[in-house]
């Protein structure tokens, strides 16, 4: 019985690093954060996903900024959708 309870706990968002970051007040993720979280390590793959509409597009914080930032709520929504459509 204890194992089924542990299985249910694994499905909760508390164990997702993205949700923990959001709970800590993080609003945006850098490309390096996406790599650290294991979402995508390759810039080329990330651009292909965005072009195909499979990953949210970044925002740029300033008029002349070249640093892409991904809103964490959009990345969480992407992750939730991916988990919901993944076969069990």
C-alpha cells in the first residue's frame, strides 16, 4: 500500500523542478536553465522545436537585448501538455 502512495506522490507537481523554481519566484528561464533542467541541451533542436510550434518562443527583456528568456509559466504549460500526451 505504501508503494501506491509513493507512486501518487511522484505524479504531483511538487517534485517537478519547474514547479519548484516557479514557487521560488523565478519568472523566466535562460537557455542554460533549459539545459540544466534536461529540457533541451542543443540550440539547434530548441530552434527546430520552436519553428515547428512544439516549444514556446522566447521573449527578449530589452529593446536591444539578444538574450532569449522563456516565461516559466509557458514552459510549465508545455511540460504539462507533454506529460499529458505521453503514453503511460
